[in-house]
C-alpha cells in the first residue's frame, strides 16, 4: 500500500498594494507643479527695484491682467509721467517697467566760496555723494574740506556747513637779540611777503654773524617759512693740515660760512672732504681732513709668520660663479657616457658580422671539397 501523500501547500500570494508608492507620489507632485507653472494662467511675484517698492503685500501668483502699483522708496521722489505700475501678461510675464521715475533726494545747492571752489566729485547733489572745497593761493580753508550728502529722515542734508576761504595773514616775525629785520613797523603781513634779518655792528675786531635763515616769508596762516635766526660772534680756528696745504679761501680770520679747500703733498693722500666751511658753533664742518702717507708695497719676504708687515698675496681661486653649473657638468658626463656606449655597441656588432662571414666562407669551402665537380649538396647534407 502507498502511504498517503502530504497535502501540497499553495504558493504564497503577493499582497496587492492598495495605494501607490511614495516615489510615484513624489513624481506625480513634481509633474503637477511643472504643469501648473507652465500651463496656468498666472504670474509669479512682481519684480523688485532699488528705488521703488510694491504697494501692498505681494502674492505668490497673479492672474492674467492683474495690475500692481509701485511707489518711490524713502529718500526718492517721483518725476512724472513715467509709469510706476505693471500687469500680468498672457505669456505669464510682467509688463516691462523700471524705477527710472524715482530720483534720489538732493542736498541744498552749494555755491563756490569766495576765493575758492566747491567741486562735486560725482557731478550730483544727490545723497550718498560728496563735495570737496579748496581755496585759491593766498587763502586758507576754514571748515571741513569734504562734506557728505546724507539722508536724514526724508531729507538729504550736508554733513557739515559750507567751508569758506580767508586770506592768509602772518603777525610780525620774532625780534632777535643784537639784530633786527626789515619792515619792523608793519603789523600784518600777507601771503609770501618777506623780511630780511641783519645784525647790529659791535666795536672791536669781531662782528656778529646771522646764523640761520636770514630771509623769512609768510608761508601759511600765521606761520613763517622758518624760525628766526640769531646774531652771534663766530670765529673758526686757522685751518692747518699736516702734509697738506690750503689752496683757496685765504683770510686773516674766518667767520660764519667761510669756505676753504685743501690738497695733500706728493706721497700723501686726502682722508676726508677737500672743502669745509665755518659753522655756527665756531667749528669747521665737516671735520678737518688729514693727509696720511701713501703706503708702499713691500718686496721682502717675511722671516716668520710672527714678523709684522704686509703678508704675501696668493692667487685666489675663481669665484664659484665662474664655474659651470652642476647640471651642465652632469649633462656633459651623461652625453660622454652615451657616446662611448654607442661606439662600443657599434664595434661589437661589426666584429660579430665579420666573425659570421668567416664561418660561412669556411663552411662553403668544406662543401666544395666534398663535391669537387661543383654539384650542389643534396637536401639534408649540411
């Protein structure tokens, strides 16, 4: 009898999905969004501008024919008749519009100051720009040289008051001891007006010298070109140079700014400046030169290293810069090695060819001896 067979199980059935997969839903939503953006009769948010702002709260979509209006932003004013509105067209774009009707507020007009100039850096009085002030020669500026047009609330105002130009004036220059200056009775000096100082005479062989700038001029407002000089006795010692001589500027005495020149005797050389002058402190400037002896080369050989005197000179090696570079030497060596290798290989091949030729000749002679009648050897006899 056959045993009863086990009941066969039916294959498992796949569960059917009642809803589409999340991936399919995502693709469907993207396609729907693209369809709405390309096929819907709507415009997106209206354009933004630097000088204009939208009136009202912007929406995400606008219907065809729907209109929006703009107004000038803070700090700008409207100049008609250009339009400040736009509408949604059938091709889903906004009708062209710009913010050119809105202009920046301007600062009050500034005229040139008397004896000066007010220069608009960018050629406009609008806020955000600058104006520079300058004065003519002989006048100085009072106020800020640069003013900025700034927006304060709804108004455009300058950052500082307009500058003015006033005439340059100087008070009388200082008085000095033992001296005076010209135009001592003048109370006010104008631009570039000058005075000259001189010293009073004194009894005796010596005299005062004007040490410093003798002429001063009014350079800027209440400021002279330099400090006032002084009057004092300046006496420099008689110039003497050992092993040298004076060649110019001879005098019995040497006062302020007296100048002399020197040269050295034969066999001596000048150490220092050949021209010196008497300075305000009764000293020669620069310092007095000297005339040391010209050294003579020694021909005797030193007895030992301890003997003093000039040491013999030896030929020096040429500097490293005179040698060829390392890479040049390396390149030459490599080329030489390659040339030798090529020659050796060529000679080796030539010898091999000659040797092979001799072997063939010897073999051919042997064959001819075996076949004296000139018969060729049969196949397989070699």
